[in-house]
C-alpha cells in the first residue's frame, strides 16, 4: 500500500496543532500526517480522509476527494453546523479513556456537592466552625442527562459510590441499578426527583436551551447542577435567576456559550457558581491518536468508513 | 433477666447527650438508658457498664462496680489519658458505617486535590481561564497512614478509583493492590513516594507529632496532606512552614489540636489550607447505637466484655 497523506485541519489560531500532528504521526508511522497548510495542490486533490479539530469549512471544501473526516473531539456540533447536508461522513472520537476521565470528573464534582465543599469554603472565609448534617449517598438523588458512552461510564461510578442514580436519554437505555428515563414528559418527572443534575448531552437543535426556566424550576429545593457538556444547553438567564433566588443551591460549570468565559460574565463572581475552564475531560492525545489510527487503518485495508454521526440527530 | 440501668456519661456541656440517650434507648428497649446525672446513689453502686462520650473521669470514678465503658466514638485517646492504668476495659466504637463514611470522605477530598479544585477556585477569583494538565489517577501516588478498619476501607475506594495506593501501619498489613509498609524506616521511604498523604492514625504517644519537619520534608514537590485523624499528629509549626515555602502544595485539615479551631489560628486564612469543622466522618447515632446494643446484649447474656483497647498501644 502506498504511503497516504492525511491532513490535520484546524483553525490557524489553534495552539495544539503541531502537538496533534506529532502524536498522530507517531500512531501512524506508515502514513504522512501534515498540517493542512503544508499540503501541496496535488495532494489536496487526493485526500480521501482528514483529521479535524474545529476546522475551517473552506479548507475542507478545497479537498474534492474527501470521503470522511475524523474529529479528535467527541463534541462535533460545530462541524455538523458548518458542513450542513453533505456526503462527507463525520466520525467523532469515541475514546474509552475520555469516558474514564469524564466519569472521574463527574464523581469528583458530585462528591464536591455531596460533601458541601463550597459551603465549607464559604464558612472558612468567615472563620465559621459549623458541621453540616451528613447525608448518605443512598439519600442523594443524582440525575444524568445523556447516557452515551460518557454518561454510562459516569453512572457506573456513581452507582459504585452508593448514590441513587437516574438517567435520561433520547432513546431509553437499560443500565443496571440506574433508573432510566426517555422523552420530554419523563424528563420533567426525573428533574422533580433529582438533587444533583449532571448534563452530559451533545449540543443539538433538540438540546439547545433544554434546561430552561420551566425545567430548572422542577428541581427540588437545594438542588445543584453540573454542566460538563455545552453551555448552550442551559438557558443562561434562567440559571442565573434560579441561583440568585437560591432555588438552585450551586452550579458547577465547565462549559459556556463563549469560551474562554469573558471576564465581564456574571458566572465568575457568583457565590453559587464554580467556574471551570473546560478542563474536566481533556482529550488524551495518545489514546485519541491510537483510536484515529485504527479507524484509518481499517479504512485503508477494507475501504470501510467508520460509523459516522447521524446528521439529523446531530451526534 | 432484670432490666439494667446503663448511664450515658458525657461532659455537662455536650450538646447531643439527650439525642444519644434517646437513640440508645431505642436500640435497647429492654434496658434503662439514663444520663449520668439522672442516676440515683443506689443505681451508681450497681452499674457494671457505662456508655461514654468524652466523660468526666470523676463521674466514672463514682461507679464502683464498673467493669467496662463503651465509647460511642472511634477515637479514645482522651479516655485512655484520663483513666490511666485501670482495670476498667475501654471499648471503642468500630462501626462499618463509620468506615464507609470515612472512606467516602477520603475519596472525596483526594479527588478534590487530584482535580486541583483549590487551584481552580483561586483562578476563578482572578477570573483566570487556564486548564491545568490532567494527571491520570494511576500516576497519582496516594499514601495512607493507618490501616485499621477506616484506613482499609479508604484504601479500597482509592484503589477502585485507579489511584496508586500505599499504606503504613504499626504492624504490616496485607491488602490487595496496596503497597503496605510498617516501621519508622519504611515510613520515610513511603513518604518520599507519596503525592497525597492521608492521615487516619489514632492519637497515641507514638503518633503524636509523628509528621514533624523532617518527615514532611521527605514528601516530593507539590505533595499535599489530608488530616482526618487528630490535629496533634502533625507538627503545627512544621506544617505551616512547609505550606509557607510552597514545599507542600495544600493541606485539607478536618482536625486540630484545639477544637473548634480558634478564630485567631493561622489555618483559617492560609491560601494553601482547607479548614473543615471535624465533619468528614460523623458518627451515625443509629448504627452506633445498634452496635453498642449488640455489645451490651452479649455482655448481659454471656458476661463477655467486648474486645477492649490495648492501653499500652493506645487504641
């Protein structure tokens, strides 16, 4: 088989392009991995596959033979929006290491809320010595929105820690020891019985603004929210209002409509908000590159394009 | 069998005496549980067992028939110090629920450090958007001091979460997937390879001041310390100095030489210290009372005093 040239396509300002090219090259020594701007005109005519991280759509449009793109990220909502209806298949990253890292993050921040770490931090500032009542994990109802590979891994960790876990997804799943819900009506029902709500949904036209004022108001008193998915899934104004009134106890936010979160945004200073810089589940370049290499090797030997996302569904 | 009168003996200022008497009475409906100051003089002559929570030694001395005392707490260093050499057996609380709650706390605060929650909180105050490098749990070396029922339960939870776990105890233990050490020399060795050090030791003459300046200095750069045992086990001045220089990255302290921690103490305001109000593993009155009731029932039917602590060893 000939050595194939595979471009890595990202925005010009993406800081980690060179690192990705190097990691991908290590995983595919038999191929030639190059940054998009290193492609010659003749090479551009021949590329059938590209590896992408938030690419410029015009760059992809300049590759006439392109059959599929492999994202190095799990979230592909920008790609879907930019490429629109297309014959080019979009393959997103499904990495067990990413699921493990996300599940650990979900466990860590659920325990942060479960153990009232934000309240104890506030008390420390006031030099206040006051032990809060301990709540057993069996009494803490944790609800996960999104039961894909990330949600399922997170649910397993929470169940093992003794929490009362429920989950909601587009299509109903069956997961041991997790109360599984699906559909709009059941979402309302689940929210009403959720003390800690964890959002792991993909951003699609169906999930944008899903957690609006009405749905947030269904959560019981003293509920908290963790958003590790995409900022746009929670209505920003509704979230702020619920936190202002104390209807919501706390929000742990790793994702925002605009990132980095601009300095003037209200979340930075809100006493009931923990701001994280989109850090909870970083892609591991090593494992991600190995998975991309496997997908590409299978394509080269058999011509099979890996399972691509459903453009209609959005993920 | 006759209805026995069993006193609950605590300091006059202990706020939860009435709650304990009620919980213990529910667990032992066939006996009469009373606060010490409700005992008649003739009843005092007959008491063979007392249930205690930091009792006044003089109160215990007024019970001439006393054969054993049951503590409702796991830590009994004050009892040991106050009762000195005595024929009265001291039985401390060994409660699987307490071990589970402590193990959860160890996991929660280990993840707090592992996930740099203190650093992200400081960054939020500065409106700083900066993701730190992710470290896998397999690369994080967690060392537990004390491998009794609490330490062993904590180790199991940490192993299940993927951490590299070692443990140190007076006598060497064998625990699956935990590197077990014992003795002073091996303590030095273990400290040198510990990123997150968790203290669960009982306070005894052997452990008081155990973590002194020399031993703290053995920890690698960026190590952190969690103390969920007793304040006196860590040399306060040495800890402060190590935090001031940055040799130690962070300390999570739930216990202090004086509790409540006085407002003028340095720990409250130190940027590298998380102060907790002795809240991580509260005794569960329900499960503790049931265990006390079992011990007393066995004593009443068979005359067997439960396994008491070793006064020499101190726990």
